[in-house]
């Protein structure tokens, strides 16, 4: 699925609604994180528990992005879990929760998007079904949906519409890249002035 990473989440804004974007509180945990894209491997972890996230690193396929719904009171993963996931070819984590061992994760350059960090780990006491529909940062994520994440944000593309969304986003990116800032400004100003006039704005 590397093609989906060819364009920024910003470009996908032309293709999907706000409900497809994960809330900004789920963010990169270190600077200059690389953009990742791939199928979602979904995990639901009950409050205070991280067993199924740990199970998922041995069940997700190379190239998958593990997307987890959890709480932020206890860490879902640490350096060793991230190292195993990276070794198995998992593209990254998108976690509606927290991790720990950030220095280790940053050093290995494993992409993690989460609410933050906390030293205290969760427990391993509850089994839930892997691959179920979850909520992550307010966005619904289904197994196999395409996730695109970078420092600009995170977008969830429904697996049945992902290809069409990519084509729209790619066209937007190419259009912007082909324009100089002067050309963009000219077009932008025409649009702004037209909207202002239609809404009755008058300069004073």
C-alpha cells in the first residue's frame, strides 16, 4: 500500500469528510516522524489493559498499521513491544492511548502516533476480539481500512473507497505542485473576493 503515502493527509481533505480524520490529540510522539500508510489492524483494549495490543504484534501482517482504542491512564506498549513490531514489518502504531519508553522508540524510529506517554504499564487480563470496528480519536476504523498518518494528521480511508480517494488526493497534490505561489495567490484572491461579494461584505 505504499502509494497511499505519496500524498499528505491534507490532500485527502478533498476526498473525505471531517469524520474520516482522527482528532489532533492523537499525534506523532517524536519530531520528523515519517509518513506511514497501510491497512488498519484494529485492536480494542479495555481500560487499564494492554493484552490484545501485545497479541496483535504477532498477528498483524507486514505493512499493517496497528490501530488501537484504549484509555490513556496506562501505557499500552513500550520499547520492546515496538521493537518486535518493527522487526515483524508492522508499519507503525496509531493509538488512542499512551505508550512508554519514548526514548527507545524514537531511537529506533518506529512510527507511533498516540495521546502521549506514561511510565505505568497496563495489565494483561482481558481478551477482546481482534479486527472489530473501533473508535480512534473520534474516527471509526474498520479492519482493512487504509490509514495515512504523518505530522499533519491522520486520515482513515474506507477500504472500499480508498482507491478513489487516493486519485482525488493525488490530483489535488499535482494541481498545487504545478502552480507558483503567484498563480495560487491570484486564484485564491479571486475566490475570496467572490465569496465576500456574494455575502455582502463591504470594505470600510
